[in-house]
C-alpha cells in the first residue's frame, strides 16, 4: 500500500500534540490529530511555562492569556532562595486556556481532527496506519501512559517508575495532584514550597487564581501537606477551592527508544523523569519541533531528543534522588547558601 491520507498523523490532541501538528503545517505538511476527548481538556499540570516555552508558542502564533512569571523561588521553614530569569519572563497559564489557544490555532492552520481512540497501529516501509488513517509518519503525543509507545514496541522494561536514575530510595514512586484556589497572586514567581514529604508548586495563572500542584509519594493528602507548609497555608487560608483536584502518575516513565520505523514519540510519551523542575511543556514543544525536522532521519531525532532533554534528565534525576532521600531537608538551605548554583540551575531550565 503506497497511498496516504495525510502526511503526519498525530496521536494525542493535548498541547504538545497540537504543537506538533502546527509545526507540521508550518513545514508545509498536512496534519491530522486523533483525540477522543473534546477541547479543552483539563489535567494535572503545574501550569507554569518557562520562557523558552513562551517563545515557542509565538512560533505558532499562539498567545494564551496568563500571568508573567519572573523566576522561581524555593521555600522551606522560613528560608527562601529565589532567582529571577535573566531574559524574558515565563507565563502562568491555565491548562484549559493553553489547550484552547493551541486548538484554535490548529483549526485556523488547517489541521484536521478525528475523534477516535488508537487501539492498534501497523506500518511498512512506506507509511503507518492507525485509527483508520494512513500517514507517512505518526507522532505519538499521547502522554505519560502512551498507547503509541506500547503499540510501537518502544516501552522500556520495568516501566512506570521502575528502575533507572531519578528513582531515589528503593520503591519510591512519585505522583502529582493539582488544585486551584480563588485568591489574588502574591508574587510573580513560581514558588516551590518544600514540605516533609511533598513539594507544592504555586503558580499564578489569572488575576484571581493560583494553581497549587503537589508532587510526592502516593497517597498525597493535599490538605495535610499544605497544613505542614505554614507560609503557604497562611496565604491560602479561607480561599475558595475551584473545581475538583486532578492527579497524575506515576510520573517516571521510560522508553527504550524514541523512534520505530515511521513512528516518533514526542513529549511525555517519549519518557519522563519527574515534574519537579516544571519543564514538561518546554521539553514537549522543543521535541515537537525536532520531530518534524527529523521525520526522514530517525537517528537525527534521537540525537535531537537527547540534546533537548539532557539538562532536564540530569538535573531532575539529581533533585528527585535528593527529594526521596534523608538529604531532602538540606536542599533549600543549600540553595540559600549557594545562590550561584541555584541561579545556574534555574537558567538552564529557563532556556
């Protein structure tokens, strides 16, 4: 079979999948997104875009409303280490607002959409077929628990949090829970409050709304964890909780490779260490660009993926190892004592 319905078939219509489809259209290719859910889709997310992620959104003419983010602060027991980005700001954006903005851009760019769920895929030397669509290439952008990763035979042995750097103490698996509070933001920084067992990422996303994403071992008792962070608890006291909590995990996922024939894994589907550094969307957007640039060059995509994720994998693995060890309590004091090291780490994340 040699005919194709579309050049690029994107499985997964979240922000990274839509970015990949927009990048395909930007390169003059036809693109179709397979996604069973409607738009916008809400999910657990820290909702903080690093400056480079904001730059990439401009590449696709997307400009979601949000709050400027000037940097990052680590907070614990009266100690505070903060660093402001050296260049342009990041942005705090509700996940639903970001998704809707990218969906509007994709529709305007001529990206087609099919409301289906991929349960099988097949490929040959000339193309790949899934959800009844034959394409020249398939981009798996379907998240942590990627179906494409499994169907393409790219699942690593001992997946879902098993093995590898970044696991910390034996058996530790980390999860995330996000909640929104109706309260005016009190800072233009992403605050990371370090509790005894979990970290709380506090991100301003609207004039009257902040998101709080907690990361740690399951089960995460949001109220108990926040109560153990006095400075944050005082800020949130009496604030209305908007909608239900949303969770995700286990966060660590592995792939044995990012390519298989004409299939490419992009974003969380390609492998994930942890949300601790808040880089998921920046990395996903960068991989969307790289995947389209290397459709005919699987080895080139593997190299580009490794280069784009190197700092993230090293820094996040190190931080998670500390966060799940007896050294956890020393991390914020070390950041306070060594501001150049903390600033250097933040700048690597920002760019």
